[in-house]
């Protein structure tokens, strides 16, 4: 049983399209992070959200933390080929010490 | 500081040998985490260490695996008597404290033949 479920698992879109990736759980998190991982490399932190309902923007990426702090979404506007990669959400459970990672969404943006 | 340094990048071991994976955290980071990633899967937590202390090893297999973060030097993940199922990418991350974002190394890809 996965603590954090991401959907979709795979996504292939044309350059210029918009997309949303979802990260869901039945557990409450004190914080949630999004990472992007390129082949052969470690994940790179994109954003950390800590407050229920929080929305953060990073250029064409918009991150939202659910009001109940159980879920999050990542929206990309006007996707570019450079956005291709594995997107991972990760959360710290209340009272826990470590980060649990989601199942991942592999995004391919076709030029 | 180039970030979290892991070595070696690639490691090949025969079944039954020992594997030692090293991780030097970012300067100023005293929290180290080890994760394992199988092909096409997410990262699985293994162990969380601070200097000279194991804080949480709930993700570590009970046998053959051990980790340390000595007062001086890098953190070491040690796998004794490796088996084919140990083949994976092992990532180390560091942070300046709980709740802060992690900085990951480039990983060590272990292949057991």
C-alpha cells in the first residue's frame, strides 16, 4: 500500500498544452514537497508547501496543497520539452522524521 | 560546495560480496537520509541519520544492511553478502533540519552479478 498515490502514472502531451498531476493520500502531512528527477540523476526539489490551501507559483508551475493537507496538485501551463521528467511528490507525516515519496508521474512533452 | 556527493556512481559486485556506498552531505547539513530506487519506481526510505546517531531505520532490511554517519567523514551505507535483489539506485539526501527541503546526490547504481 502506497502512502502517496500519484496520477496519472504516465503522461505524454504536445508542447504548449497544459497539464495537472495529482498526489493523494488518506494521511495528513505536516509538509509536502515536489521534486523532478532526470534520468541518471537524483531528484531536485521544486517546492515545499506547509499550510493547508497554500498555493505557490514557480514560473509556469503552480503547486497547491489541499485544505486538509492530505493531497496536492502540480499544474504546468504551456508545457515545454524541457519539462520532460519524472515528477515526485513527497510528504512528511505529522510527528514523523522522514520524507515518504509518491509513486511518480513520468511526463513527456513532445515538440 | 558542489552539493551532496555520492561515490562511487556505479558499483558492480558479485553475489556474496560487500558493497560500501559513501555520501558526503552539503556543507552545513547535519541530517542525512538514504533511499533506494528500483527501475520505474519511486524512492523508498531506508534510514535517517544525524552525526553519530541513527534516528530512524524503519526502512532498512533487518539483515545485511547497516548505515553510519561518523563524527568525521562521510555517511556509509553498507550491504553485506549482496544478492541480485539488492541491485538498485541508492540515493543519499541531506538537509539542515526536519521539515526542510532535501538536497539529493546523483546516486550510486549498484549492480549485483
